[in-house]
């Protein structure tokens, strides 16, 4: 660990060294900026750099020198998704309509990160208003995969995932409606967690009672995700959607031996690529060899597919009610969701909510018997970056840009915590992610399982990072 570039150290080790006086916040920021200088031009992860980052790092160092406590995330370098408001720093939402937008205030998650001592690196790339599983938009273009720049980094928090995988950032903030903290984690070989909605309240928001989207973090490993979330979680009076502050054990302290996990290879019934399936089963074999009990279960959630699309359409109309007069001004993904939402009837929305309840009840019954549910995060490996979405999965045509991410969006519906962690590499040397579904308020259990998997199946760094 001592010989590793400081930018590539675990975030919790970076914070420890800064607080112990073994490294300054300015030194860490410099190492991250050097990584950005080396990789960002080719990969397009950070689209707006924070001109105040050096001053923010200097404030952390000055506080420590004066004997003050700058917070648990002292000096950590964090990328903020470009749909999350940052005071005085351009926030475009990936949309030409807001290409020059500069918010007057920070979103709650950004304020909490700053209060915990984090240094804001800048804004990370995202599809327009986070609508898409491949990170591209008309303002900044495409974000490329650090394992193979010809391929997609996933989305919608693709810029944050690439910044993490290449050492540009210590942690990456993001949002997850249908898989946006898990899809890029899978494609880029890092750890992500969709927490319980409201664990980190999403404020400000036009749809203030939103219980479908979640705000959270990605890290280079599950322990970093837990470390970061502890510092920024908890209710806020501004949000009616909130969860209690987490009380977690260190994920690394949980052993495989004696754990009981359920495994399902295709919850969406869309098929699975052979190389993805092979990597997942190699991971299961490693877990069993470590003492875990893993049962294969027949879990078919495909009945909830249409219900999620209904809820997503309603979500978009609720968020964009003030912009409905210019539906066609948005890009194809956003405008299609808005038109879909506007066509819905109250009966369709009510039926979808009842299907959502059914999914939750089915998973709760399963999790009474098991510590966690494991599924592949993505049914396919990363695809060419120029495609909006893959045309087929397992030979099945994809009708819309979200069909191929059904393995993640179906698990968004019940409001349970879902982690993603690398299960290994496929035959082409690309990361394959496993999803881990925990019980209600079970972020700690999901991250503990993710940590056990990452210890059993380390994948190392992307070749372009390891060679740099």
C-alpha cells in the first residue's frame, strides 16, 4: 500500500493519513488532479472542474494545523454528478437547455460532504437528466470505459465511476432511479450502493415525495462506500422522505463462513451473456469455498417490468411538471419518458404501485430465509460507447433504452438497499458486477456481503491505470 499512488489508496486510508499528518489534503488533491490530467481527456469523466478545489484543500490543511477537526472525510476528493446542484459551480444536468446554469445553493448531499471535510473535484458526466444507462449527452459527449475506451462506462453516474476507477476522485456522489449507481459500478469494476431512498435525502427536488430515486455514493471498494455514507446520512427537515442514520459494523469484519445467500441468475427473464454468467458462477464457487451457503432460487420479477415503466413515466412528469410545455426540446430519452408519463391514467399508476408492493413482499419473504439475494448486475458486458443502448440481450430485442437494464430497475422498486461489487473479469478482461439485495434498512448487510465478495474476487486496476 505504501508504494501505491496516493490517489489510488482506499478513501478511508487517504482520510486516515491526512488526519494523522502523514499526507496533506493538498497533496492528495494534487495526485488526483495529476490522474485527471493523464486520463480525463481520453475518458471524459469530469466535465466541469471546480476552480476552488485547491482553496478547499488548503482550508482542510489549515484546520488540521490549528488543531481543529475538519470532519470525517477530511481532504477526500469527491466528484459530484452533474445533475446535483453545486453553489457557484456550473450544473448542466447534461442538457443543452441548462448548459450555462450555475446554481445559487448546494444540494443537501453536497453541503453534507463539504461539512464532513470533503474537497469537491468538479462535476462528473451523466446522460441528460440521468436518463440512460450509457453516459453521453449533447453538452459534453460520451464517457468512455477505463477498461476499454471503445466501450460504454454505463450510466447514469458513468463519469463518477470512471473518475473513481482511474484515481481522479476518492468517492463519487450519484443518484439511482433504475440502476445509475450500479450499472457503471458493474461496467467500471468498482463498488456502488443504491441505499434506502431518503438515507441521504434528495433536496432540493421538484418531486419532494419521491420514494423511487435514491441519492448515494460509489467507491473503489464497499468499505469506502460505507465510510462515506456514514458521514452524510440521516434525515433532514426539508425532506419528507428520510431513513434513520445508519449504525453499521465495518463491512470487512463480516466473515463468509455461516452466511446464507440466495442466487438468481435472471430475475428479469431477458437472458444472460455466457461470459457474464461464467464470471458470476466462478464468484459463487469462491464464496462457497469460503464457507458461505448459496442456494439457487427461482425468482421471476419480470411481471413488474411494465409497472416500473409506468412509475418511471409518473416520476418524470412529477419532476418536470414546470417544463411540460417544451417536452420536445429535451433529448430522446427524457422526452420519451415525459410523453409516456403524460399518457398514463390514474388507474395505471395505482396498479403499478400495487405491483411494486407485491415485489417488496416477495423479496421480504425471501430475505426472511437468507442474509441477502445475489443476482448479476448486468446481463451483458459493456457495449460500444456510440450506442445509446444495446439492441438485443440474449437474442431478445430491446424496445426502449431502459429494457436492457431490467435486472437493476426491477430491484429499484421495493425500496431495499442494493449494492454492486465486481464478481471478477469476463473472458475479454472486462469487469462483471454482482448485485446484493439487503433487508429493509440493511445497507450494512448488503455492503458486508459486497466486501466479502470483493475480498474473494479481487480484479485489480484497469490496465491503463496500472500502467500509468
